[in-house]
C-alpha cells in the first residue's frame, strides 16, 4: 500500500541550539522537496511508524535546493502539489502546515543542536493529510 506525501524540506545553514522563534529563519539556508513515501500496511504493524517509512527507494529528496532569499519568509504561501503519472494526487499549501518553519526550527533546537546541512522535513499540509488519511483508510 504505497502512499505519497509531498513535503517541504528545510535545509539548515547556520548552527544553533535553543534558537528563539524570532531568530529561527536566520538559520535556514534554503528549501527543497521531499516525497515521504509510506507503505501503509507496514506502517500500522507497530505503534511507531518507522517501519512503514524506511523502505529502500522511499524518501526521495530534491533534486534542487532553493535558497531562503528566493522564497517568501518561512516558505509561507507556497502551493505544494504532488503528481503521480501526470495526475494531481495531492494539492496543499504551506500555510496549512501544522507547525510553520520558524516553529519547527525553534522547537527542534530545544532538544538537539542543528548543524549546517541538517534537513527538517515539515510534514504534509493539513488539508492534504486529511485527504491522504481518507485515501488510506
């Protein structure tokens, strides 16, 4: 039961720990795309989703990184669309993310030091996620 979740990847450019939300975007080098492909029938075999999200060939990243200065601050207001064989299967907007980029960077930096080259995968926008859960039932 292969499923797709188009997501934004945040690429860290400046190290930090306990980063204030107001300064979080200063630590972002750029953004890319990530396809969080999941095998739903395996994902539900354990209480943790790890097994369903780590098959060979899943988790496609890139192929490009767009620098932060080329996009709206925090990648706000961007359409995130996933196609499968030319058909639109997911259509969302970064405004619908449960946690915005600044919040993700700040919160994660509370528990780990973020280093240049680290990537944070944002998750699927809320509107797209609800459609995915209906699809995968």
